[in-house]
C-alpha cells in the first residue's frame, strides 16, 4: 500500500515497542481469537490507551494519510457514483465526524462492560470508532456504504493494528444489511442527516436495540424500549455545540 512507505521502519518499530511496553505493564497479552460468528474479544484484550495517547496515535496517522494541502477533502467530495448509491440507499452522502470530546463524554456517562461490542453506524473514515476502541480495548465494528470512506477506515485500522490486535473491523455494506454489527451492545449513530424512518429501520432490524445508543438527533423510542438518559451539546465537524442524545438501559 502506498501509505506504508511513508510510515517508515523506524516509526513502525517505535509503535510496536510502545504497544508491547503497555501490554507488559498491564500484565495482559492482548490476544484475540478470530472464531467464526460475531466478533468477540477475550478477557485478555489489548490494554486501553489514555485519551492523550489515543489522540496522539490518530494525529500521527492523520499526517501519514492526508496531505497538508487537501487534508481529508476526498472524504467529503465523493465520486458521483458513490454519492448516488448512498442517496439511493435512504442515507445521505453529506460527511461529518464526531470529536474525541464527544467520545470522552460517552465514556464518562456510559461505563463500558467487558462483554460489550461497539459499533459505529456510518463509520466514515473510522477515526471515531478507532478512538473508542483505543480508549476501551473493546472489539468494534464499523459499517460504511461508501467505498472511498471504508478504504480510508481500513487504512487507519492497518496502521493502528499494533495497538488493536485485530479487535476492530470495518464492513462496506448498507446499514440495513444483516451482519455482525447487529450484535453490537453500544452503538454510535451520527443520524443527523438521516430520516427517522431509515434510522429506526437500521436500529430495529437487529432484533433488539443495543443497551446504549448515542445519537445526533432524537428518535421516537418508547421508554420501555430504551430510555433517554442524557443530553449534551458537544463538538463535531458540523457544529462546535452539536446536540447529542444518549439512550441507555
């Protein structure tokens, strides 16, 4: 891949040594069994990074993936065929991302469980989901219909592999498709530009709602299904004070 030579052997070795030191300090080998069926992580999952460490890792990868002049403009300006596919699916091609600040708020308000499976519905470049996985050490699945954005997410995942130990995967598919993301227990869904009908179909087709759901637009959910617990205004690429809604058991 064209990006890997830019990383350099020295930087790659440095990342691997950093990961190994963290694992040794935690006393956990950080091993994953890739068994058939839903993605699951052992109790001996990779050691979580601090907020500062996770942000430093992703900032390093930003510099490797995006050039200084155009940055990540190609995530927003998709080929016409991809835009048409996204619109035809019932989604929206307009791009945006949540911030580490928003993820940190989620972690503060929603304690993660060892058995949780995380998912980002409309994962885009994958940065938000990778940040969440780096912070928690939990398995995670991103779902993205755009080939361009999913390819970017896979590049991030490959670079982050020394820290993740195969606990993250990205699926290029429709949110309404069946797949392992249906088993997610904690879901991040930037549904700001999706219709309520589409969002509800994407969530309810999994048989039951996740135990925790973070949205950028409220949905008409019955309290018996999943009660609304918290709201806040946090930074995203759309707005410095984007309203968010946290539904949680």
